[in-house]
C-alpha cells in the first residue's frame, strides 16, 4: 500500500467514526427519555421526543411532569403537557409548576 492509499483510509475511517458517533449521540438523546417513559409504564412515541427536542423544549421537565401525573392516575397526554408548557413557558420552572398549569388548563384545580 502506498502512502496516498493509507492517508485515504485514515481519512475515511475518521469520517466514518465521526458520523457513527454523531448518530449514536442523537440516538441516545431520543432513546433515553423514551425508555424512561416506557419503563415507567407510560410509553410515549419516539416522534414525540424528537418533536420536543426540535422545538427546544426541556424533555426531562416535560417527562417528569407527565410521569408524575400518570402515577397520580390523572389521564393526560404528553402532547397536552407540552402544549401547556409552550403556552406558559415563562412561568414554569419545575415539574410541579407544570403539573399545576396543566390542572388549571383542564379546569380541575
């Protein structure tokens, strides 16, 4: 093998490694919250997690509020929780704040 072939192989491997690492990071960013919801007994679609990330909403905060409400037997969807967050973004700092806003929006509190 001559030097140009070796250089080409090294560059190709570095590019492949970088691409693979980027895909892995994105995959983990979507799978982790989805798996947490699934294991908690309140599965959500992966597309919902991707949408939350694309809309730059805090997935952990939304998921904390959603799971807590589901554990309290409050029938709510992740879309409803996210919608309430987007409407009242400036006054929500914790999952408890978000749960309170969702309950107010539903007229239950």
